[in-house]
C-alpha cells in the first residue's frame, strides 16, 4: 500500500503545483503549457493507482483463499539481479578509485567478430511497457442497476411536484389531484471486447502471465467502451447519451473559455433538491481551462483535493472526469454538466462479464483465442424536474 500512498501524494502535489502556475501574477504561455502537462500526468497517475489497488485486492483474495499471492512481473530478487547489483557496485569502485574486482570485472580485450554482438548475452526487461489512456470516473459515478439477466426492464417515473397541500373550507369537497406517472421499457445490448489470439508456444514460453494480462486488458476495454457509450449513446437506443438526455441549462459567456459566471449560472439553475448529491462532469482538457479561473473574491474556482480519497471540487461540489466528454468549443453542448448523476442516469449490468478461452477453435494452428462478453444498457431517469443540466458554449 506504500506505493499507492506515494502515488496519491504525487497526484495531489501535481495538481497543487499546476494550480499555482496559473494563479500567480503574470502567467505566461509556458506556465499554462506546463500546467496542462501536469494535469495530463495526473490522469496517468489515476490509472496507475487503480491498477495498484486492483493488484493489492487480488493478492488479498489469494491470501484469504490460502494461496500465496501471484507475483507480478519484475517482483522478487533473482540470482541474476544479485549478479547485476554486484557488477554495478564493482564498476562504480573502478570508476571512482581505480579498483578492479577481478571476480566481477574481468579484463576486456579487443575481440571483434564478423557479426557484432553474437557473443553478447541478452537481458530482458521484466515489465511490459503498456500504452495508457484514461477513461474517467463516469462509469462508477452514475446510478448502478444489476439484474440477473437481460430480460426487459420496466422503469416507472412519477412527477408530483406541482401538487401541494391547500387550505379548504370546512365541509368542502376535496378535488382530485392525481400524480403524473410515466414509464418505459429498457433492453440490454450484447457487447464484446474483441478477439485476442495467442499461439500455444508463446503462452508456454512467455516470461509474463499472459492469461492474467488479457483479463486485465479486457477489463480496461470494457471500461473505455462503457464510458464512451454513456456519453455518445448507441444506434440501438439501448444506450442513451447522458448529454443529449440532459436538459439545457445556461449558455457560456465566451465561446472557447470557461468563466466563474458560467458555473454560478449552472449551480443556480439546478433545483436545490439535487444540489446535495450533484457533481460537475467534464474532461481533463476542460478541467485544465479552469486552473487559472478565479471567483469574485479572487480565490481559485477549481480546488484540487488535498485528501487523496476525495474528488476535486468546484463551488463545494465534486468534479467527475469523463474523458469522452467533448472539449470546449463554440456552440458545443455538454462540455460541462452539473447535476445529480445517481438521480439522472443509470448504468444497467445484466449478469456477469464472461471471458471465453477458445481452445478447440484454433487448435489446428496451435493457437488459443480469448473473447470477453458483457451485457449492458444505460438510460436517463428524469421524471420532470431535470436532475442534470448542460452548459452550452456561446456560438
């Protein structure tokens, strides 16, 4: 857990340093560029924290089951590691003091061969360099609905806010005031991670636990796919866009910038019944535009969290990063949203994620296939008082 704590402390320091760069006097273009780079690094650290927490959880489950934790690539000290450490120490002594340990550093003569490097042994880096792309926090911030299977789900909504208790005279008949009920049927879509094929020889010879790595990769594919579908929706209609399903709130003062008055306008537009559970939603680029924005008292509008277990805030409400939300541009709708995500949107998961290992299908070519399947849908839940509103950029 010490590594996780170190990453979280590094994340907090980066955000604070990035904010200091753009809130000081005489901010330069270079300051803003450096601040934006720091914010991008924060997203990568968030992904690393999530991965480290997953590994810690997996190891804890292994211990609970009475099995030793699976070692991760690069962990542990081998004889080769000790040899390299001894060589490094001996080489340092040779450079500093001219001492040469003949048991470690042997005499090197000018030996050349027809093919340079033939007699040089190769080492191997014990980690896979994996490309990273953040998907944000939206999939866990919206409302969640787990169903046993994918059968049609009936969703009921009611709007009774227009009805109030009124004064009537004694012995006067009461008038009918029925609530307004509406509803719809939700169906799930069948989604796939795509196919990965690996030869049996590579599975046997690989330095890495490829089975485990594929499961982790599929989990990231699912998270990226669901994050994208929540924002953009799908042609089937079973994934409703969180942007097109939200209500128009206010129009920004500037086409390509975000200002204090824009956030005050959104905050004021949302019904107070939803403010207590409301969040701001935007991508990391839009968040970067806020680092130099001040409120009417000269204080930073965007407040990075000093507690690594809580989210950053604007006007006291948390900021949820969604990397598939659009960038700020003239006329764009929904680059920034404000509202109660749990009251306005639901991610439905039908059954469990399935990962199939295809042993027989590719047996004739000596390969194994892996495919991940999951069933999900998403829908807007707005009974009429609009729990989620959009910022529309000025044209």
